[in-house]
C-alpha cells in the first residue's frame, strides 16, 4: 500500500496563486503526453507517487490528454482511487475543455453546451465529484466571451470545480475574461500560458495583466517539450518526444534545426557553469519571475522529474548570467 513521504512538504516551495487563498507548488506535474495507453501504467504510477512524495500537490489534466483522448484522466483516476484517495484534500487536480473531444458541433471550443458536457465526462473518468480547477483550454473566436465565462461560473457554482481558469488567452482576451468572471462573482484564479526561454510571448503584455489583476500564472512546456534539455545534443533519441513522431502538437524532428541546436549547446554550457542541468536552469529561469506562480513540467520518467525538481536548489541568477542568456537567445 502506498504511503506518502512524511517529509514531502519540507521539500517544495508553495506560492500564492494571485490574490486567492490557494497556494500552488513552485513545480506542478502535467499529464499531457506521457499518461496515455502507450505508456506503462506502473511507470505513470511511479511518476505520480514521486511527485506527491516531493511536495507536488498539483496535477494538471485536460479532457483530451492521452492518447486516446480521455485516457490520462482515466489513468490518473486509477492512481487516485488506488493510492491517493486518502490524500484527496491535499491535491489540486485541474482539467480543461476547449480542443476537439467528440464529433459534431458540440465537441470542441467554448460553448456552454460543450464545456458543461465535458466537465461531466471528466469527473466520471477521474472518478471524482469535483476538480479543483477547471479551465477554458483556449479562446473561441466564434463564441461570445460572456457565454464561455458564464459556463465556467456555472461549473464553479454547481460545485463541479472549486476555481475557474483560462489557458492561452491573449493579454486583451484575458483582461476581458477577468472582468466578466469578476462581475459574475467567480474570480479568475489562474491563467495557463506556454512560456519558456524559447517562447516568450507572455512577456508582451500578458504577465503584466496577470500581475495587475492579481491572477495566478502556471506556465506550460517550460522545457519547450524537451528542447531545453541535453537530450537532443547528440542526435534525436528514438524514445524522445521528437523521435517518436507523436503529432498532436508534440515537437517534431524538424523543430530541432541547426540554429536551435546551437542555442541549446550554449545554454547547456552556461547551465553547467551554474552546476545545473539545462532543464534545471530553464525551470529556474521561469521561477525567478515572481509573476509566475508555478511551472508545469512534463516527465516521461521519475529520473526526469527528480532532475526537474532539483531546479529549486538554485533559482537566482546574476545579471551576467541573465545577459548571457539574452545574448544566446537573440
Ligand atoms: N494549456 C495548454 O494548452 C497546454 C499545452 C501543452 C501542455 N500543457 C500542460 O503542460 C504540461 C507540461 O507540458 P510539456 O510536457 O510540453 O512540458 P515540458 O516540461 O516542456 O516537456 C516535457 C518533456 O521534456 C522532457 N523532460 C522533462 N524533464 C526533463 C529533464 N529533467 N531532463 C531531460 N528531459 C526532460 C521529456 O521528454 P521525453 O518525452 O522526450 O522524454 C518530457 O516529456 C503538460 O503535461 C500539460 O499539463 C498545457
């Protein structure tokens, strides 16, 4: 029988999520790519145990994570039921709806019809009565923002989620969503944008909106899906995300161009001088900004997650290091 490490809360830092009452671990675990039916169940279980044993209380899912879509929620639900059920009140489980999930006009985007049907499906797959955070996974250009936000508000008020969040909304869309949710009486808890050294769009307005509005920020793909590690320095391993040719938004072999590889090499050297792995430096670089509440990592093994958590040993940078990073990223 699984028993959580008694010292887990001494091993993690917790940051307040905006001006809410909720604290999130500095590092959270996402179940996008490595928790579907092509992965070994025992390995998934070990990763989840290791995370919780090291103070990672937040597990991020979405209706479509797998493959096939829905499978990651089912697998997480099994581990929850078998091993973590007595710890349910120590967990922050999030899920989302926005991307394609089922055929016909009601199986994706941001209508009230889709979001409410989807949360009901997610709750069944996860085997829970409520999730902690429910997100609109992406803005819908054709549905009025009011309708999507009213659906989030309904989901929270009906007890199916404790908090509402949005993902990948632009700075302007985020301001709008925050205002509407506030008027409805369900504050926007959090935004989940992509952010890494290789993808810095959030620096053009979004981070400031979140900090001005005191909304939390959990950043996804902090390692640019594995590019910001040493794994591609000597070729593309067949077992890696790029090597497996997964599709569905996963990085491809073509993403590892000679110029990207050159940057990775230089960043890797700099990380070595800081006595960190490149993955650790990439996570630390995000956490140095106090507008970032939590960094949402993926992991295909316990060893990777262990390495990523090690980033917390050193999250400060000298001005020289920051300038050197800027120079490499130019
Ligand atoms: N809201 C959204 O639209 C959205 C979109 C994407 C992701 N997300 C969320 O963000 C989470 C993280 O995204 P992500 O998986 O792309 O994040 P990531 O942390 O950038 O990439 C994870 C991948 O990097 C490699 N890796 C991780 N730690 C490593 C380490 N210490 N050393 C060497 N390699 C390491 C592994 O690649 P290999 O598999 O090659 O071993 C792993 O699968 C997802 O699970 C999901 O919850 C949200």
